[in-house]
C-alpha cells in the first residue's frame, strides 16, 4: 500500500464514522419526537410556544374541545370538557392576550374561548373589545360579546360600553353585530353606565332624512332607554320623558315608556306634574319638538296640537305604569281636555285599575267625541278607537251602553259603519247570556249596502252564543275552553278570545293561577294576548309573584329560539312590568 493510500484511509474512516454518527443522531431524534403523544392536549399546549407550530396547535386544541363537547352533549362542565379546559384554557388565553398572532388564528382563538364560557378566558375576550375597529373586526366582537354576556363579566363593562358607542348600526358590518352587543349589555348592565346612558338618550335627532345617522341614534337610544329601565334609574325619569315627548324619537318612545314602567313609582309624580303642566321645561321642550316638522310657519292647528301634546304623552306613560294614584290626575286632565287629547286620555283610562267613576268618565268622554274625529298621525277614527278600547274594562255592564251608542251613531256613512262594526265586536266579547237580545239588535241593524252590521260576523255571533250556552256563568268552563284545540285554530279562534274575555268578566283574582297553568296549551297568539290581559285586569294592586311566573314563561319561550313562541309572549312584558310597578 502506498504512503498516500495509508494517509487517506483514516480520513475515509473518519468521514464514514461521522456520517454514521449523524445518521444515528437523526434516528434518535426521530424516535424521541415520535414518542410525543399527539392525542395528549399537553403536547400541543407545549407547541404553542413555537411560532412554527402555533397555528396547527391551536387548531388541534380547538378540535379536542369540540370533540369533548360532542361526547358530553354540549355540557361545558362534563367529564370530558372540564378536565380538558383545566389544561388548555389558560395557556390559550395567554397566547390571545400576548398578540402576535395572524388574523385567522386570533379569530379562531376568540371564538373558541367564547364557546367555552370559561371565566379564565375573560381577558382574551376583553382584548377583542379593546381592539375593535368598526367595519373590520365585527366577527371577533360578535364572539367576544356572546361569551362575556353569558359570563355576565363585570370586568368587561368599560370596554363593552366603548364598543357600544363606537358601533355603527347604520353601516353594513355594524348592523350585523348590533343585536349581539345589545344582548351582552342587557346581561351585564353595569350601574357605572348610568351617566353615559342618560347622556345618550338626551342627544337630539335633528335630521330624520339622514338615514344612517338616524339608525345609529335609534340603536343607541333604544338600547340606552331599555338599560336605564332595567336599572330602575330614578335619574333617568325626566330624560326618558323627553324621549316620549319628541315625535322625532317616536321609534324609541315605546321602549322609553316601558323603561318608565319598570322604574315604576318614582316615575309617577314627575309624570303627573307634566300632565298638569307644572314641568315647564318639559312642556316647552314638547312644544318645540312637535313644531320642528311644521316648517318655518306652522298653522294654527299645528300650534294648538303642539301646545297640548305633552298631555297625551303624560297620560300614556301614567296609564301604562297603571298604578292607582294615576287615576285621579287622569280624570282631572280629562275634564280639562278637548277632542284629540280627551280621546287619548279616555283610551288610557282603560289601563288603570277599574272603578265605576273611571267607567263613567270614559263613557262621558266617548259621548263628547265627534263621530268624524281622527287621531293623528295614523288618522284612526277616535270613536272606533274608544269602542275597541272599552273591551279592556272586562265589564259586561257596559254592553247595553255600547249597543245603544252604536245604534244611535250619526255622521258620515263610513264613520258610522266603522263605529257600529267595532261596537258589535266589543259587545260580542263582553256580553253575558242575558244580553244576547241587545247585541242581536245591533247586529241586525241595516247598513247602507242593504245588509246588516252583523253579516260579516255571523260566525263569531254563533260561536259566542254557543259558548255562553255551554258555560253560562261558570268561570272554570271558560278557562277550560282557553286550551281547547278549537280555540287555537285560526278559523275558530274567536271561541278562545270570547272565553278569555268571559274569564275577565266573571272571574276573580283567584283564577289567575289557572290561566297561567293553561298557558302551555294556548298556542294561539290572540288568545294568549287576551288571557294575559285578563291577569292584568284582575291585578289592580299588582303582584310580584305573578309577574315572576309570567317572566318564567317569557324566558322559557326565548330559550327555545322559536320565533312564533317569542312573538306570542311579547305582550307579556308590559303586563309583567305593570304588575311589578303596582306592587312597589
């Protein structure tokens, strides 16, 4: 072997040994890596710290959670979900809060933490609120507020208010999350918001033609009014009354009235003062707001209407609250009012606790109302409105009077026809068996077209007579009819409607529980509405316990996410608030 060959051999052996060693090390590393359990969440938790494996680790951990939720039937405290969250929620929250994530991974983390409803993930969701960029990060905010609302997170109060005030409901993306933000605010409703909410409902709306701005303001102000009602904010009473007084805020007025009803007793005296004209600032505000749409030179009628607009608004608020101390101020205002305000106050009298004095005042106001008088802005005939409202007394003693006024109605042909039609409907709802002959007289009155007033209501006449024949004065019989299948069918629903009215006519407060017990089987919306109205009428002093039972029905309906059930329970809310306000 040559010298050169001998010198090369060690070098070759060294290179071969190095290659073998490198190969062995690589194999060893592969064996170690292969030992990591890919089905162990902690494996992927450790990989969160490596930018190269962060995203796939997030995806895998989210998949672990979804699989565990499936195994535990969506129970977040289940035997598979809870131990998993104990291992992964905190490290994933830390990654979310630290930032430095790509947009897609960040959004996935936010959605996952929201789905967990785990308070340990609160910081991540709050960060999503703080990072809100309108028309950009709405999807992150949607998931964040859903989770924070479900957790009733008090720590989120400040950032959530900031999101609320920045949210542009009048823009495309903003409108997609306004419901979620609203719901979270209702769930959290922090008392520290009171001042900001009052400021919000006090902002003027000057140009209703600016649609985007109008939509934003209505979203902010309707939500703020609702929250102030739930807070029972006494400081908000006058600002809420201003919302009711402004025609430019008409879309928020109903929410403001319900908020005042929730506040209850503390809202009574300021509203009575407004009714009586003693709230000078509010009276002037009402006048200015009602003249804004009249142009630079309002006519005499517009000025007159603006002068008294506060009276009708105050009457509406007082009657909706429905406490007994509202009655005398309403009666006094009725005596001083004319035409439109008088008709509106008379209508509202049907909502306060019934007395013979109130019924007599209502009838006197009806008799003074011209047959042609219309209520702005919808142009509803005032007597038609009052004849329909009379059924809210649930008092059969008015049947002879409503029949008589229907028969004696005089005026334009169309006005008289409407008055008689609605008078017959009210008489049918309230009549007892011994009043059938009186009602038949009105039903048989000839019309200008050669028919009779009752021609279009022949089916309802028969249903009412059959029901009275079957039940007479037996309230249990009428309650049984409420849940009868025929009472739920659209073509025969008048059976249920008439039965509900008769429960109000012949029933006592003791039957309210029986009505509540029947509710699960009353699927017809009209029958449910009259049934809950009967509970209202039979609770002149309110009843917090009954209000709680009705609220439970509403909550159960909303939990089903069934739009029809939710709509059917919508009238319950006013009754619930009124029962609570009366009981204060």
